[in-house]
C-alpha cells in the first residue's frame, strides 16, 4: 500500500509554502505520541533536505514534496492526506484505514 496526497492538499501545501519567508524543502508529516487517544498527526515545514530513510512524495514536478519518516509510515500506510473546507472548519484531514478511533475534538487518533 502507499500514502497519497489529494490535489486539494497539494495546492494548499503549495499556497502555504509561499507565505513563508524562506521556501521550505518540503512538508514533514507523521505520527507522534500524545493527545487523548494516544497519537496525534504532525505537520511541520522541513527546511532541510529529506533524511535518507524518509519516504518522499513528490508533486507538481518536484515543487511540492512531502517527507514521511519510517516509524510514521507504519501508521500511515494506505492513508490519504486531503484538505477540506466546510462551513465550520478548514484544514488537512487524514483518511486513515489504520485508525481505530479518534477523540471528540478530532486532534487525536487511536491505533
């Protein structure tokens, strides 16, 4: 299986990157311990090149890159990163078949 990023999410990554003073090398995404159900999704700009062990997803002819560390890949395998806009909120959203549940606030995930 693989990890995928929707065209909407790619566009939002590209848009947000242009607002930074220094263009990032990519967006690092992953899973970290924490939150009310045990894990949280992590998003941070990567100012350095990807690490040798990272999976690199490349879009827009390499202008948009997403880096994923090996430990996070276990939890994210088969997932899709999307960007959603609703009446109540907007932001990145994972569609993750590995998740067993989420907390009420939507910030935490259980595996």
